[in-house]
């Protein structure tokens, strides 16, 4: 009898960013930074949210390789830890921890940066622009993204300072923000 291996698909980077691009989830990550482990009820109480919502948020981040879950009886305890089987998890978690360690509430900026990577088409666009600057038509041909959608995605990338426009040509930008630089590097390397 053949043994059956359960196939575990790798989480895509853009979906991980979509999960993390949430103010409450970012606050949960910041809360867990100073803790060893926390039960769902403890996280819910600290965040002033319902336990079922805290559980759903924690499970989603666990599925993306950012948290480790440990069942203890009828409770589940979570802690920050990157899943070693997910290549982007460790560098992403380290970058997020650095960004979240600021004294003030920096979740707004982190949220804004993460939203640049919440769609696979933006990964395609950024990858194409890393090769060379392109016009809208050249990007359309290279990425096969419809022009109307391409304009929308480009505007989001321009507003988040990952792309600039000079004349009719779009250029990739090396961001100054360390988190932005790391997100861009992970987006270019990770398969969509």
C-alpha cells in the first residue's frame, strides 16, 4: 500500500500581504512581540475584540507562516515564529518586527506598504519594471494585464512610492523605508 503524502501548497506572497494588511492583525502582531505565548482569549481581551474574530485572525496569520500555534487542552496558544518550510516567512516576520518596534503607532504606514503587494498583478508589474523602465503599452504587452487594470495597479504603486512616472515611462524605485525595500525584494523573488 502506497503512503499518501499530503500536499501543502506554499502560501503566495501577495495573499500573505493581503492577510497582513489589516490594522487589527498588525496590532495583534505588535502585541505578540513582547510575549512568549498567548491564548486566543488573552489576545481577544488585549485587542478588545470578540474571541471568534481573534481566533480567525490568528489562524490566518498561522496559515501564512508568521505565527506558531500550540494546542493546550481545549485552548490554542500562539506566538511569533516563522514557519521554516515557507521561504519568505522569516525575512517577512523579521522586517515586520523591526517596523512594528517603533515607539509610536506605525501600523498605518505598515498597512499602506503591505497594500502595494495585495494583488498578483502588482507583483508582475514590479518584476517587469525591475528589468527596465516601460511605457504603459510595453507593460501591457509584457504583463498581459488589461490596460485599464494596469493603470489602476500602477497608480497604487505610484502612491506607495514603489514606481515613479517620467513622461510616459514608468520606473521602479528603490524605496528608502527598510520595510518597503524588504517587501519589494520578497515580492520580486516570490512566485505569485
